[in-house]
């Protein structure tokens, strides 16, 4: 049987990362970059990164926070595009 940690994901949000995403999108001619969305308490919230290791993301972006974490098989989300 697989370990539960294999399926654990952290959906993170950072304004610093969002700013970088928007800057890159502007350079590429895309004025409206689509972030990922994750269902939290019946509402979709935006996220900038999904990871197994929230510490490494928090070290890179100091304002990062966890939106939701849990088993990826049970969380409703959409990928960014």
C-alpha cells in the first residue's frame, strides 16, 4: 500500500510569485494569465503553486501561505494555464 505522504499536496499562494507570473505574461503578450483554482470550504480560491514541500516555496517567496493541503485525490482543483 502506498504511503499517504505520496499523495499529500500543498496549494500555496504568494503575491510576489503572482507579480512575477504577471510580468512574464505581459512580456509574452498575455494580459490575463490564468492561475490555478482550488476548492476551499465550498469556494474556489486562486493558488500560484502546488508542491509537496511548502518550506522550499516559503523560502523562495517570503509572503507564501498555504491555501489548503491534503490528499490530491480528494481535493477539487484546476491547473493553471
